C-alpha cells in the first residue's frame, strides 16, 4: 500500500496531510514555559540566537538526518496551554518537569 500511495502524488499529498494532522496524538518535540508566548513563538520560528542549540536549527538538522520531507518549523503544530499565575513559579516548573518526564520530548533538554 505504501508503494501505491507514494507513486501517486495526489494520494501521497493527502496521506501526508492526514498523517501530519494525526501527529497531534504523538509525543511533542518540545515542552517549555514562557511568560511571553509571542516572543517565544517568534524565537522558535526564526531560530532566535545563532546558537547551534536553538529549536529551529536542532529541528532542521534532525529532519535532514531522518530524511523527513517537510523540515520547516513553520509547518509544525504549535500548542500552548495557559497556566494560571496563582500556582506560582515552583508549581509551573514542577508541571513542566512532569510533562517532560512523561512525554520525553527530544528537544526538551539542550
């Protein structure tokens, strides 16, 4: 079936779209917290610092190494969860740590 789908450009494109949409069910690539969501999103999209450990560069290198066809950060699904400030920084860090342990995102640790 894989050969059948990959030989038909229209079928493969539709299959690819469905697979990417279903990827929301897979473990995330990255879990992090921020007080400025807009700035963090722009940082991830642009690469922020020229540091080789930035998310954009790490993802592009990983996608190239794994021969992932679509290696652009702009095409990833970005999900955020608002956390009420009443919990405090320590609880936020605890939640982030638990999520990183349970989801094991490949880009959670630099």
